[in-house]
C-alpha cells in the first residue's frame, strides 16, 4: 500500500500526517482529535486546568472512548454469537416444522385416500343393498302372487271337495232311503 500524506490542522497547529489509510480517514481522525482538544479546552477553562495538559487530557478522553468502544464491540460480538445460536435454533425449529408439515401432509393424503376407498366401498355396498331390496320386493310380490294362486287353487279344491261331499251325502241319503224301502219291502 502507498503512504498517503495529508496536511491537517489540530488545535491551531498544522501537521503533516502520513499513513496507509485513505486521505479522508486521516482527515476524519485529525478532525476528531481537534474537536476533543477544543471540548477539553472549554471544560478545562471552567475547571481552572492548565493549557499544557490539554493534549494529555484529550488523549485520556479519546482512550476512554476507545476502551468504551472496545467494550461495546465485545458486547456486540457476544450478542452476535447469541444471535447466531438463536438463528441456528430457529433454523432447526423451521426444519423440524417443515418435516412435521410434510409428515402431516403425507398422513393427510393417506387418510384422504383411505376415506375415498371407504366411500367407494360404501357406494358399492349401497348398490348391493338396493339390489337386494329390489330382489326382496320382487320375491315378496312373487311369493304373494304364488300364495294367492295357491290359496285360490286350495279354495277351488275345497269347493270341489265340499261339492263331492255334498253329492256323497245326497247319494248316501238316497241309498239309505232305498235301503229302508228294500227292508220294508222284504221284511
């Protein structure tokens, strides 16, 4: 890297500062030192401090800010480490949630498939029940028709038997009359 030389003014005096940092950064550092020395001059006048101590007080003040900044950086590093751990934890939770969701989705799909299969079986059973009910109604009507026909045939045979029985009784009465006549005539 090349050395940058910059002319700056600190606490009323000009200095040439050389460094590897960019010129803008060197100017910014010099301006900060000048500002601190001006602040301390104001505070020192109020406190009755001597002007020869201004540079030392400015250095102490800037060093104090430096250590405070280091402490803040350490705090930020610790927070960053904690945030990284938290982020890893949340990524792990996300992955677990995603896996659980995929498992749930698969289970749900299996349940939907099973439900569809059961619904199809139910439709088949309903069709079978309907067919059996129709067969039962047809058999019932057929049986009723057969029974009515059988009852009609039996009633017809009963009438025929009644008529035959009546004819036999009439014949029996006639035979009894003839027998009595015959007994009276022969007797």
